[in-house]
C-alpha cells in the first residue's frame, strides 16, 4: 500500500496554464522515448506535449532523477504498455505529472501495472 500511496502522490493530475519554458511537442512513440531519455537531472522541469486522441507505445519509460510532465488536451493522449510491463519506472527522486494522459495495458507482478515507483 505504501507504493500505491507514493504513486498517488507523484501522479497528480494538474491543469496548468501557459507553456513551460522547457516544452516539446511529441508526435510518435519513438520521439517520446527519445525525449525522456534526453532529459538530464540538471534540467529544470520539462513538459512534453502529447497529441490528443493519439496512442503512444510506452513500455517502462525511465523517470529517474528528472522532473517531467506529460500533457495533452481535449480527450487526451493514451500510453499503451501493450501488456509487456508498466508504462513508467519512477525512481531516484524522479517526478512525473500526467495531465490528460491515459495509461492502458500495463502489467506488473506486484502493486499494480501502470507505474513502478521505487
């Protein structure tokens, strides 16, 4: 239950106005993986804008020691783990905020299947 409580604390749905100073539009699954991999712990918070009504393949994306927001509009974007793993691995002080983002088909042996928080 502690992992779920921490997960709830880290995965806040938030509506923010304006554009973050470090923002990037992400159009494909490959761009999403590359953008998260390119974020360094030394960067200020980064916002990645996902296209509404778009499904991205997202399998165990590492959110390690970084601060990232995934944001969409309207009906939102969907992250699909395709039953292979969780969508995110949040660890080492990583912070993840999802805004209008849906997670589907996550898989994990313990404590849920969407996000692993360590």
